[in-house]
C-alpha cells in the first residue's frame, strides 16, 4: 500500500490560501502526482471548492464548522472516502481561515487511515495586512504562527518593501524557528517554486498542548449562503461590474460597524458564460474580481461567504442580504434565496470532479 502525503495550508481569512492551493495542485499534477483537495469553510455553503475544482482538481468540501473543532468525524470520513474511491498520493487540506493547522495534523495522526506522512505545517500571511490583523485578533494570529513550520508572506506584489520586511520580522519574533518564504501566490515564479520544494520534506514537529476552539479564539462573525439566479444572458463585463459594486456596498456598511475589519468577503457568480469570483479582505482593501477558466454549465447561482472581525453575526447577515438583493434588483435579475439547514446535510460533504 502506498504512502499518502498530507499537506495542510492554513492562514487567516483572505490571506491567499485558495490561490496558493490551486497553483500548488496544478504544479503537483504536472509532476505526475495524483492530487485531491479538502476545503473546509466555516459557513453552510462552500465557495472555495467551486473555485478550485474549476481548474480540474478533485475537491471535497466540509462546511458549517471548523475541522479542528466540530468536524473531526466528517474529516476522517472524507479522508477514508478519498483513499477508497480516488486513491490519491497527495491530499492537500485548506482549513477554514479561523482554524489551527497543527491541531488538524494532530487529529489526523490519531485516525486509522493507513500509512501517512506530513509535509511541514504551513500558515499564509498577507504582507499588507499583518499589522491590522495583529491589532484585531492578536492571540489568534500568534497561535497560528507559533504552530507553523513554514510561514508564507504572501501578496508581496501588493505591499511595499517596508511592509514585507516588517511582516517577516514580526513572524520571526513570534516563532524564531520557522522557515519564512516571501512570494505572490498569483505569480508561479522561482519564489513560489521554492515554497513548493520545501513541501516535499516531512514534518518532524511534535508539540503537545491543549486543543483550542478556533472559532471562539478568532472573534470572527461569519455568514454564508446561496441565491439561485437567472442571468438573462448577462455579459461578463456586467457581472464583474455588479460584483465590484456589491463588494463595495458591503465594505461600506461593514466599516460602519468595525472601521478596521479584516477577514474575507467572497462571492462566486456562476452563470451561462462561466464562473466569476469576487473577493475583499479588509476595510482598507479594494475588491478583486476575476473571470475563472470554466465554461457555464449547470444551475446558475450566487454563492457567498463573509467572515470578518468584530461584527456580530446578526448585523452581518442583515448587511449582506440587503446588499445582495439590492444589487441583483438593480440589474433586473430574478433570484431566490436558498435555505440551508445543517441537519439536512448529515455528512456535510459535496464532491466536485
């Protein structure tokens, strides 16, 4: 029986985990590996799984909780199912942005899933936001960095030299033994390739400590959902403009509650011409909207996950729904909000191939 390599890539909301994972998965496939990816999202609706699988990668989603806290059984079941049905030699795990990656590794080590080895535990940091994240949730960010063997300073194309140097210094002050890699996950260049090479080694880190509840530690309000839509042949330019306006509306209203929020507000709009992704990661950031490489197929929908610091969930729900509905009405689109109940999804798993 062959050995299964597990790669765990964590990092706070909006740090760039999904882009890193998508490019890493493609790179490993090109090297001849058989890859599967497990994506964990804190809301009832998965958004990243659709984004990753649009690139042709096998993806399983775990939703409505954190795999280092409430979804351990679902995690073991998912790994066993992947091994039996797909037989990968590498499984990459993207935990929710409010998870503790080392805790996930420790739980997997106790599972009865055969011969497993681990790549070094990774945490990704946004070079342009680390100072703000530290102000918002210092203990949570510190715990993620302390538990890491590799910390990636991501989005260096969007930050100046001082911000990058300051981020690296802060990480090393928290964990002097960690390997720090600076790159932009969007650019698969020699810096990103160095990071991928580091993941070929096995982890030797064994740290004993009491499990933490990552959701409680993070202080993040989260809301996820889905709307069925009818795009009426809407052109991609109008879709990207609408998502940009929608993200700006939400940003303005969330800033009224917490002027310095960080996190991740992200949307997938699937329609007749393909899949468009929009995201925003902080109160000071600008929306990023991109057309992904998937042709339109299946039912049209708008999926979203909004998770931000220091905003009560009830306020976040009201803001997001009002902004979505007003922007869809402005474009003359028909829509219907889809209701999700956790007990209707006992395994909380979907498979996209």
